[in-house]
C-alpha cells in the first residue's frame, strides 16, 4: 500500500466531506481546487446522481448491483439506498479497498474487491459468484468513465455487454469541456499531477464508445437533479464545461 501518493478515490472522499483520506490526498485536492474551485459542486452532483439512480434501480426491482471504481463506500453510497440488494463494489487502490472492507465487514449483502476496470474479467467472475449466476444487473459507472481512455472504456463496455443479460441497466457520468479553453486545460493538468488523467467527451463520442449498450437518456447532471441554479458560468469554466448523466440498457 503506497500512502505517499494521492489517489483520486480518496481525493473524491475528501471533497465530499469524508474522513477516509490522507494528508497527501487532501493536499492534492486543495491543489485541484485552486484551479477548479467548482470541483466539490461537481463531486456532489455525481454522488446525488448515484443516489438517484440507485433509488430508480430499487423501484425497477434490481437486486444485483455492480459498482465500478467505487472509491470509499461512505457519504450515501449505493448500499445505503438499495439496502436489500446485493452490491459488489470494486476499486484498484489497495488502501481504499482495505478501508472499505473494514467498514463493510458486517454488511453481509455487500462485498468489496480490489480490481482494475482495465481488466474486467476478474470483476465479472467475482460478480457471477457473488450474485449466484444472476446476470440481469444494474451497473454503476459514475465518476469513472472520464478517467479512462477511449480504448479502455470501449473494451470495458463491450465486456460488460457480453456478460450482462438483457434487461440490465447502467448509469454513467461523463465530463465534457473544450480542452483549448485555458481553464479546462489547467484543470486537466491539476488532475494529472494528482495521478488522474482526464478524458472529456461530447455526446457523440459517448454514444460511439458505449456501443453496443443502448443510450436511453443523456442530459446534464444538474438537469437530472433539477439543480440548474447550483452552477454558474464560473463553475462551468466560462460555459464550456459540463457533466452529463447517461442511462443505458442492454436491450438484446
């Protein structure tokens, strides 16, 4: 466990107001917020979107939830909303996983594994075992896709589609911003210095990379949550930055 380097999941925990992070993560978060003061706003919108879709999954009767790039399972995560469902979390950071497993050790319907989404097969094998072979699942890919390059994200989407049964659903968030904008470039550079490369995408790119998943709804997070007044032009880097929430389905 390397606790001398910041980790994006622990940085995320810090900006959400969590306590499962280290000084190195807090320092990295503060550096990001110097050039991107709106980061906590976007982080909260991401988490509220996750909570919203978890509630929808409960209403749709989904009892098996696979959450990818989960970070710390605190601050209103999936298992606190879908209390009766089996929830499988995963993250590639050993420190995050160790903390999470300790926090969840008495929660029998939840499991947390160490795994990297760039190699999805171990995740899918663990899901098959934990879900007792059930493959009609709800999948969370929130706060993750924009940290994956096109090839990795496309491969993950194909593997998930090949594995999941028809009727499975997915929720995904995706950042967008014109890189030629100086504010967006500064933000991208700040994340990179913290060990997280950003990959902003527009709607056309998301639809292309998500195939063969079918996009059902695609709109800004603030629109999903009816919180348009929470953000202004400065939060959007002069109007050129956005965060989208996407609902997808494995229809066939």
